[in-house]
């Protein structure tokens, strides 16, 4: 099992004790900055020899203008090489349905053809198809790098709100868990989602943060953390997990908690990461 941290922000010294990779946004992140604007993060990644998963968000222009997106990818590849970063995977965008609801796709010509509220599934498939075109561009600029897409739920059901990517090498699953987290709730929201994707390579994003304004965002106990890890270890199509998240940006501290705010859970995660590292030395899982 490959383990890492999603959006560690700072400190990278702690992120290095939680696994072998970090998921970071190259040009936008917590607090309004991204990895390529933050020499401290870059230094920490290189000092600890961490592998990098770049999470690229698709702005409207990046989606609609293929030429512009190609220029963006080319400049990104140059910056990655200049900083000596070991990028082994790229996540392309996230949560299509939430962004559709927020009106982020309203200016698309294709969206003007019909009322998306009455044609949600058609709208999401249209967005998925354009995203898959951009995934093809990413693969051309970053050959040999795994490219994935992230959602809170995936389905190949034509009535689904989360249509499966056809071009992604892997899928990232960031499932929501409602409070209180009983085993029944966990199986309904997480186990069911993971098992539904048994035919696709999957990175599981483990919910290790709490949001006081939402009953859906709660910090797991040590026992509940074990449910996540046992699920991942028992499923052959899950070669990687990522903790989300380590540190909380200053502007979110009134409503959000991360692993650094829960020393006992942080210690449990560090212990698992260290044991997992020893166990997987010399073992290659899914080519990762």
C-alpha cells in the first residue's frame, strides 16, 4: 500500500512521516497559494524525497480553450523539471456535480442548449467528455505519469451523478461520511463506494479532518481509522491511500480541524505509515 497526504500545506517535515507522497495543487492552494509559489514546500518535498501528485483544477478557460490549456501544461512541465520534482501522478479536477450546482459551467455553449437542472445527467456527461479530452492532453505532455480524476462517488450507471472517466488511468475516491460514524454508516458510504469500483484502480482519500459547520465532516477515532485502512488493504484494486488533511490554513481554523489538531490520531497514522513502509519495501503494487 502506498500512503501519502493530500494538501499537507505545512509542515512538510510532518507530511514526510505520513507516507511517501503528497497531493498538492501546483498553482492554487490553501490560503490562495500553490506549490510552485511556495519555495518552503518545494524545499521540504525535495529534502524528504517525497513523490508528488499534482492536482490540477479546471477553470472554465482551461476546459473550453484547448490551446490555452496546452500552453498551461507546457509551462507547468517546465516548472516541474526546473524544481526537480518527482511527479508520478496527476489528478484532473474534482467534484463535477458540486461545481455544476455552483454555476461554474453556466457559460458553456453546450449548457445553454438545455436547462441543466432538468438534464443533470446529460450535463455531467458533457463535462466528463471535455475533462477526458483534457486528460488526453495531460498524458501527452507528461508521458509515463499516471493521470486520475477525483469524485466523492463514481458510477457507470447512465443515471449517475458521477459518470466514470473513460480516459483516466485511475480514479480517486473522496467519500463523505456522516456523523455519527457507525460501522453501518461507514459501510453504506465508503465500503459500498469502494466495492462499486472493483474494476478500476483506485486511490482512496481517507477523511482525517473535521468541519464544525457540517455533520458530514467528522474526525475518525482510532478504531474508525482502522475501518478505512482494513478496507483499503483488503481490496486489490486500491494500491494507494491519502490522508486528508494534515494542517488547516489559517483562514479556516475557526471551523476546521486537521491531523495536527488531534495528536493521538496523528500518532496512529504515523505508526501505520512507518509499518506500511517497512512491509512494502521491494514490493511493486499496480506499477506504482
